[in-house]
C-alpha cells in the first residue's frame, strides 16, 4: 500500500481538491510546470522530496512537523 499517495489524496479531498488541482497549485506556487502525471508518478514511486511535501502541506493549509517519538 502506498501510504504517501493515500495520505496526500485524503488530505486533498478533505480540502475539496483533486490531485489534478493540487498539481496546478504546485505549478502556481513554484512558478514552473508541475503536471498531474509528474505528481502522480512521484506519489506512486514514493519519491516526493521534503521540499515538495512542505509545498503540498502549505497549499492544503497544513504544516509538516517532526515529533520526538519519546
């Protein structure tokens, strides 16, 4: 099971957004072409960078945070 893809899809849906809409917003945020197929490929390969994850979180009005497990 692809946990990253599932989680991002769930978060996007909770904000009323599809992955296609998310790719459009990423393009606007980054100022460069970010296609649906490239986003889907990264999610399927689980090769999303931390920077990309932070940008997705920003678009969806979330923040990423590292939490001490202890």
